[in-house]
C-alpha cells in the first residue's frame, strides 16, 4: 500500500512538472523566459551636475553570468555584461543601456534596456524594461522583451532577474 501511494505521488509530481513546462510555450513560437543573473561592478564613473546636491551623470560596466530558470538553452550560463548610463539624483532618476549575453560558442544576444535605478524606488531595487535588439548565429532574428529587477547585495555585487517573452528564430 505504501509503495502504491509513493507511485501515485511521483506520478502526480511528474504531471505538475510536465504541465508547468508545457505552459512555458506560448502561441506563435513565443516562450516565457526567466533568467537570474549575478553581476559585479567592473567600472563606474560619476560626473557631478551642479544644479542640485547629489545630482550626477553616471556610466558603468557590470559583468557576470545569467542562468535560465525557465529551462532550455536560451541564455543558459551565458556571460552577461551590462553597459549603462544614468541621470541620478536630479529628480527624475533614469538609467539606460545595453545587456549583452555571450554564449560559450561566442554567439551573442543584445538587449536595450531603460528604467529607474534603485535610488528611484522605495525598496532600493532598480526596475525597468528590456527589448531584444539583435542576435548572432542561431539567435539571428530573435525577438522579445520584458522586465528586469536589479537588486544590489553589496556596493559592487547585484542580482538581476529578467522576465519576459522571447521568440526564437
């Protein structure tokens, strides 16, 4: 009897996992995507704007790796670089730039992003949108976009969670 319940439980869990995976595919060849990345600040610079205390123009580069939490090979364990610039502390804080993903076989995916830095939110998290702009090799012609949430763990280390929909070629 105990073995019978064990098999039912395993079958039920397999059904839930399988149903969850099939729900990731959407109509028209589109797929849901969730990626979690760890990034470290490689370089950053600030130019003071003399209109308000703390107002500055910033630029920087972050480097790290992204993990595909949805399953599949899209951006799985790719190098992840963020090239950004921002206007922070002047009232209407904003940040924008490019997210560049490089696969082990040197195939690249590029996304443009824009949003608000953590200093512009009540919980200290940066948030915004991203749009795929180009890809090379097997990702040439891809489309998609979504949202991101950037959470700094220390002054130079952050999590970046990307969620959205991608349409692979």
